């Protein structure tokens, strides 16, 4: 367990003497480590009540050699870690226009979005972005480069966006009500589903086809 890389950014750290507080942030090296104030359960995280390994009731506690509260099963000693989820998407272009989907599902039913969704196990970021575009817009795309990263802190997600080129036709996937190509001045900015997609579209147009690296944004509700 990497102690230092997962600490909260500010306001919750204090130094403790590791030798006196093994169960509260200490380690066996005898060094001081920043200790975050134990987190009360964050309502944005999915609650966990029972152990998925043995079915017993879980407890909220700080495991030994860790520094924050986790869902812990004291019956089979499984620690159920919860970490941010990756969402991948693609700003796909054809003849200077961008492919958007009108959402047929909640949240934000009826609002427009770039094709994006949860990354699956066994695929790369780029493969996930291409798959989501195929699923939501029935479109085969050639993935370009990663250009936008949005930390959606309160939702426990990271949204990553690629450029892409629409190779052929497109259609309406099961999660979409409608799909269509928009020029920059046609983008329905007031009817976009999520700030992360808005950020990606803004940076896409600012880049004007150049690879200017990855633009970053922290979305805190
Ligand atoms: Zn268990």
C-alpha cells in the first residue's frame, strides 16, 4: 500500500509519531508519515454492507499499515478498497465537425455528450474510448491522442478524452436518443450533459488540430 501518494491534498494531514500509533498511520520503519483525519464515509462513494468474499458484515476502520478508513471484513480479513473509476471518451471529428450523442439514459437524460463511458477490464484507454464511441454512436473511429484529463473529485472519477477521426458512417446506439455532427458554432453549449465534456470540447477547439499535450481540470462540486 503506497502511503504517501494517496493522501488528501490539503487540510487533513497532521504528523504523528509512528512508533506510538501503528494502527493510526504509523509504519514499521519508525518514520513519521502524514496522517489524514479518518474519513467519515463519503456519500458519493457506493456504500458497502456485506463482504463480497464471505458475506459477513463489514466494518469501517483503518487497517494496520494503512492510513485511512476502509471497508474491512474481520471474518475473512478482506479489505475492500474503493478507488477512483476511469471514464474514457472521444471527441471524434469528420470534415471539421464533431460527433455528439443525446443521452437516452440517466444521469442527464436528453442532454448532449461526447461519446464516453466507464473503462472496462482488459482494454487500454484508447480501446475504451473507441468502444464507447462504437456503442453510443455506432461509429468506427481512428483514435488520435490523449488531450484532456478531468479529475471529478466528488464522484470519485477521472475522465480522459482522446481525439479521433470518424472513419465512416455513424448511427444511434442503445444509450443515445440521437447522434449528429456539429460544427464549432453549432455545439449546443447550454445543453451539454457534463462539465468534463464541455472542457474537452473547449480544449479540442482551442488546439485547432495540434497536439498540445494533455489539458487538465479539477471538477469539484
Ligand atoms: Zn469476508
